[in-house]
């Protein structure tokens, strides 16, 4: 079934956002993220706003300078777009308190975006940090 014509612009916006994120993350945030953006699941220690998202993007770029994203699935309803995303890169900088290993890494995540007036206004995300830690061979304690 073809997507609703009214939902396609929001899906297209998220696709363009990820493409631009891979080219220049800080610029992408300036172009696609609303000034009053709210991140409902910011990375540990980061502000739940646009500046916190920029800090997160800088961390990703420092940890994986050759990093990029692949959207595996996009779903849209009303003003929400859900993206199943995989991030790839070479671990050349600190990530999750682990020094660079030089390993090629992959991490999966799911992000829900709210789009308002052509900008991303809110975000909720879940990232498979457990899988990333396993990939980097850091022992992970089992959950009791």
C-alpha cells in the first residue's frame, strides 16, 4: 500500500536529516532541528535540547569519524515518524567509556521523531548499547 501523501513529506524530511547528519552532524542539527526541540531520551549527562543533541553528534563523530547511518525502516502516523536505524563506523575515539579499538562497529536504534512545521521538534530514542559493548568485547554483567 502506498504511503499517505500527507505523511510522505515527514518521512522525506527524516531521510534528508540522516543524509545530512552523515555529512555534517552539527550543520544538520542547525538545519533540521527546531529551536525549541525536546529530546525525551538524551544521552547520559547531556541536556534534553538542541545543544545536547549537538554534543551527542560531536561524540559520535569523534568516536567514529567515518561513521554513517542506514535507515532500515520508516513508519509515519500523524506528525510522528519512527525510524529503525543502524549506525556504522570505525571505533577510533572513546565511546561508552571505552578507548578506541580500531574495530568496525555497528549499533542499532529506534527513534521516534515529531515533525512540526517542517522541523524536528521532539525525539525519543532507544539504542542497543548492550550490543555495542558486546561488539567491543567489554564484559557486560547479566541482569539479575
